[in-house]
C-alpha cells in the first residue's frame, strides 16, 4: 500500500527529471509514492511505478462497481441469487 505523499521529497521540477530521470524512477519504485513533476511551479505530470498504477486502477474499478451496485439497489434494480446464477450459467 502506497505511503502518504511527502511533499519535501515527492515534488520534482521537470528540469531535475530531465537531468536524472533514473533517480525519479528508482524513487517511485522504492517508496511506492507517486512523484509530482512541476514546470515553473505548476504541476504538469505524475510519475508512478507501474505496479502501483495497476493496483490503483484495479481498486478504482472495484470501487466503481461497488458504487454502481449500491445505486442499483437503491433504485430497485436487483435480482435474487438464484436468478443471478441462472443468468451466469452457474449452479
């Protein structure tokens, strides 16, 4: 699980990234925190380890499904377990 952002370490000027991109890539891989790249003091991009990005994307998709399910229940769009199994071809 990624740690909280440390602004003293995780904000990197784009010019620093251009000079030593390997340092930033190593940093995000080791500490599992994304790095905010800035240009003239404004955020322009985020660098994140691929595994962390994939994990975050999976968690967002799961949460979207949970929220959609809760909305469906609240609006009366539901089926019982036997019907769901039958629709999915499960026993």
